């Protein structure tokens, strides 16, 4: 026989002996995660002798609603509860807590847990089916004990179902030592878009936020931190990490964003993180750190694709294949001469439409729009608008290509002002 | 302390300042101003002794909220839900909505009253202010709104100026602030019962349930962590002291004018402003009335917003002004509903306004003890607060404060509902 029961119905339900006498009441459902991450391994039962642990056997649904557990052993024989740090206590760790709905990509609060109960003879098998985050669980728990069970059941049937299958739930638990662990059934966090991950992080409490952030792989973490809009939040997340881990993330970031981030950290952390970084990335970031934040130099990134003047489309495509910078910087290939003097720019689309052996020079844009390192925000933003640019090269006094500004950076900059 | 250290400290303070100052100031809303005006008109300088203990109580309670927000990164309703479950949270949120609704009504009544002093009909002023308040939060963003709120906090200075213009007896003010009340206030006072109720009224108006939720959420929203917490604590302390300084000036303004001239019976805050006019001059009248308008609009902006945030957090609905209407419908409906209904109630002719206000005061009083006790239990949870739990000494002070506040509040509730002789 198979049926669905709610955790809230199970909690507080009676444990009865052969004569129907109540010997205790269920206080907690425990999952031993090493055995099976979804199966309830036992109940904590409050008996007259204190808290006891019972296996989940002979659980019955009472006609008209509610659950009853039959146990013919006298309470003296019931086992003492064993505390294991790895156990999941459903009432304590799941009910009312915030979880990440990996499919819906947001943070929600747990109202109830739907359990699937199968009883064959003396053996009951209870598994977590879904986590209820909607009105059903809320109403059930609010009315519990105040309204007859049957009435609650019929009422709840009429409400909308809003629940998440347990495999799409990411739970975050804080243990008494304030170590936070992320309990992941399937690691789907890294598949969520970084912008949505940033929203999720903003909705969590600080300890939970740090725990989730720590589990992200470096690339996802780097993109996510770039998407977080509040600099204070960025800083506190970075400062919560080990310096070498933080350095790995900063290396993955766009050098421009990395420099802005490090500039905001207190000097102890930024120095430590810089020290842990690979030399090439460190030098890039350090160079950018010198510039005034509000000029073109402060907004540019040093990630771009550059080829020599005699290059062909093939050379450009080879360079593109080896390129590791962000996608927002690959729209244009820059042609640079001796001493990295900027000669011209070729849109990627033109290269894609040409044969590999065609030289790049004739494909260059007729007018090369550039700005100086000390250009003001207002001025280069105007260039983007006027010439419909997706990226803009920044040159120094000698005409050397110093970096590029990308459109997404300008949009972010303008949004900060309104 | 050297200059550089001072400068860094000061900059850090500016970065986190706001939540404490704003919360404490909103406390001097239309209802608060009325209470202080009455105290000054009725007793002159005699009730000033309550101000210092009140300030300490306010700081103790607010500091705990700020600390919980900074350490856990969660709002108070979040924590109550996580630690004590859905049902308690639901009942609390329900009571909070009802009593905050009463408070919103008070604020709109304050708007109507203060603008009536300048001959603006309430049928014009209340709808305009309601739309302004609604749009400011829905169309603005957190940073600009906070700046506006800080500006509004600054405008409370009008009460200080009005107080100075009333030429109070400064020596007596200082003496009455720091000395315990004379025995004759209690022994052989034939109006002892009214006196005690009025004292409790002055103390009780200081700590309201919604403040705890609002302060903690805005600390979280501001991104204050354990590291910035010291600066945040300063924000709370400065806010509480400024608020009570304003209260002192309201009391002495009324004491030096109304009390001295035998005008004892003040029914509303605008009564006080009107009575000030012939005694302290046109400017004092304008400053006093403008202060009332400012306070009412300010509180009318914060209360509905804070209520919507608190309820959504606790019950798990999407919330936040950065979300769209369709993403957080419950949040926006609750927010809009509180403003619209609150404004409408004030506009209904012959509506029993006083009863609504009294009712919400009673609910405030019933709710407050529960919230304070939950706060104390939460802040002493080691798994939540780690090393930031209360020290033994602080617990002694905090529990004393909470017990005293609770007893006073319950007596106040009784005074509202007791049969009138």
C-alpha cells in the first residue's frame, strides 16, 4: 500500500501498543544520509522515559486523516537516540528553513515536506517525495490541532500545489559550531546563470551565502561575483574565502572587474590575494589598479584579441581559438603594429564571412574610433551611443593599445547613475 | 585617538549610518509628538526625569536587533520563523499587520491635521501624500529612499529650534532631567493614578513592535556584517540619543508656554501647535506644525513598507522593491493596501478615528512583550550568534529593561481598556 503523508501530520502522531494505548509521540524524523539520502531512517519519539529512537516500522494512515505508529515493544526496550553530525533532522533542518530551488532558480521557504509511505506487512518505507513551499503546507500547519484532520485534508485538496521534487532542492545547514555545509543532492548550482545565482546569494543570510558561494567552481564564482551589484556584498564574500581560493576566482574574472573588486577590499586581503595569483594575471590587475576608477583607463579591460598588420583571417581565427578572455570582448579583432600601436579593428562578423587566406587589412573598419586613457565616463559613453559600438579601444599618448571598453561595462556604469 | 584613525572610523560610520538613526526618529511620529506635547502641557518640566532611562532602554533593545542583523544576515521575522515555526510567526505577523495599520491611520491623521493648520483640506492633502509615499518607494530605489529618510530625520531639528524659541527655563530643564522625581509627585498626590498612566505613556511610546523588525531588516539590507558592526552600533546610539533630545525639546517647548499659561488640555498635536502661536510666536508655530507634517509623512512612508517586508520575509513570500509587481504580488498588494486603506479611513467623515488609534495602541502593547522576549531568546542562542551572544552583564540589563518595559506596557494597555470613572 502506498500513500502520501505530510511531515506535519507525522510530527506529533501517536505511537501505540497492541492495546491501543499511547506510548509516545513522534517529535522528529531523521534521515541517515550515508544510508540513503531520501529515506527516513528513524523517528525520535518522546516517551515517558525521555527521548527514544524508533525505526520507521508499522506506520499507518488512520482513516479520516493522521498517522499512527504501532510498536508492540514496551518503551523500556526502545533505543536511546544516537546523535550523529551527519544526520538530517527534518523538523530542525528542513522545515521553515530557506532552500534553493534549483529549477525555479530562487530562494524559498519550506512550509511542509511530502513523504511517500509504503507499508508492506511490518515494514514501512518512508521517503521524501517533495518539499512543499506553497499554501497547502502552510494551511495544514496553521490549522493543525484546531480543526479536525479530515476537514484539513479536504480543505488542503482545494489549494494550489506548489512543491519542489526533493532532487531539485539544495539545503543549507548551519551546525552548532557555525560551520555551514551545503547539502546537495545533485550539484546543479553551477548550471544556473550567474546573474540568477547572484540574486539567490543576495536573498540568503550571510553564513548560508558564504557556504553556497564556496561550493561554486571558480569560473562560475567569478562570473557570479561580477553580477553582484552591491560592492559591499562582493567584498564580504571575497573576504570570507581562503586567500588562495579567492585568488583563483580573481584570476578567472575580467581584469577590469577584478581590479575594481580588489580596490574595494581592505589592503590586508587585497595584498594577500594578489600574492596568491599567477604572475601574468597579477601584473595585469595591478596595472589597472593604478588608474582612476572614473576614467576610460579605469573601465577598460586588458583582455582583447590582437594580431599583427600582415595577419590573415586564419591568423585571427587561430588567435580566437586560443583566447581565454570573456565572450563580451571577442566581437572585434584589433590589428596592432610595432610597439603595439593600434592600426585598425576588424569586426568578427567580417572575418567569419571571408575565406581563411584573405588578409585582414582590407577588412578593417573605415573609421577607427578610439578614446584616450583619461577620457571621462560621459565622453566615451557618448561615443558608444553615437557610433553604435560594442567595444571601444583605449590608447595611450603614443597611440599604443592599452585596453578596450566593452558595451556591457558602459551599460552597468550608466545604470549606476540612474 | 590620532587623526587618521578618527578619519577612517568616521568614514566607516558614514558608510553604515542610516538604519539606526532612521528607525529611532520614526519613533517620534504623530502619536509620539502628541504624547510629549501632552506631557509638557500637563506637567511642565516634571516628567523630564523619564527621558534618560527611556533612552537607555531604547538603546539596549535596538542594539540587540542591530547585532542580530549584522551577525546572522537575517531579518527578525526570518529568525522567528526558523527557530519557532510557522504558526507563531503567522499569528505575530497578523497582529503586526493589524497594529501597524492602526499606526498608518495615525500618520495620515497627522498629515491631515498638520496641513489643516495651513488651511489645506484633508481631502486634498491626504490623497496627495498617499500617492507620493507610494510612488517614492515603488519607483525609487533603496539608496535614494534612504537618503530622503535621512533628510527627514534631519528635519526633526525644527522641534529643537521651536523649543529654543519658547524660551524655556534651561536650569530647571537640566535639573529635572538628571534628578529623580520629588516624593510629592507620588505621595499625597491625589491624581496619582493619572500621573502614573501619563508617565507610562511617555515611556511606552518609545519602543514599538515594528521598530525591531524594521531596524534589523535595514541593517541586513545595508550589508552590515560583524566587521562593520561597531560603526553600526554607533549609528543606533546616535539615533536613539537624537530622538530623545528632540522629545525633550518638545516637552520643554510646551512646558515653557502652555503649562506656564495654564493651557493643560491638549487633544491633538495640532492643538499644541495652535496654542504655541500666541505664546511663542508665528515661527515657533510654523516650525512645530512643519515638524508634525514631516514626522507623519516620514512614518507613513516607512510603516507600510516595513510591514510588507517583515510579513513577506516571515511567511516566505517574494519581497523587495527591486522586484516587479508580477514577481512579488503579495508584497506589493500588502504595501499598497495599507496605504490606500490607511488614507481612506482618515477621509471617511465621522469615522471613529480615536477608537482605531486606541485599539492599535492596545495591540502594540500586547505584541511588544512577545517580540522582546523572542529577541532575548534568539540573541542568547549560541548556534545563531556564536561569540556575539549577550554577555552576562548585558543580559542582566537587557532582561531588566524587557521586564520593566513589559510591565509598563501591560499597565498602559490596561489604562486604555479600563472602565472610565
